[in-house]
C-alpha cells in the first residue's frame, strides 16, 4: 500500500470542511488539513481568474484513490475539480503506519 497526499481546492471553507468530514468519516482519508485563504490564479473559459479558495491536503493511500476522487467530485460544486495525487516517498514510519491502519 502506498501512502498518498491528495490535493484539491474548494471555493470556501464551508465546502472544504464538508468534503473533509465526509472523506474521514467514510474512511477514504485518514486526515485532511484545510488551508484557508489561498489565492488561486488560473485561466478558465478564456479569462484569467483570481479567486480566494481553501486548499485541502488529504492523507490517504493509492488503493482509495479512485473512490476518493469520485466522492470529491460528487461533493464539489466545480465542473472541473482539481484532484492531484502524490505518492509519499518518505515519512515518519509511525505516521505512515497510522494512515494504513485507519484506512483498513
């Protein structure tokens, strides 16, 4: 099992909290950190956008990614949702073991 850090952004803190709570309660994630008040600059529908968003840092494993991705897309209001998974190459073994144990 490979531990992963999944990143997604939300339009506000309330949506971020709702998504985070669902992911942890449903054991799709062991932990979700919410970073409020990030600024995202991106190109969408032929215009440059600048929005305040909340960043989710989701700790999970590769086995859960497909279900986690589907759940984020179900709960998220955006048409195109940023969901990026990064495999965790190294980390404290106790913390990584905790992620694995919680997600069993």
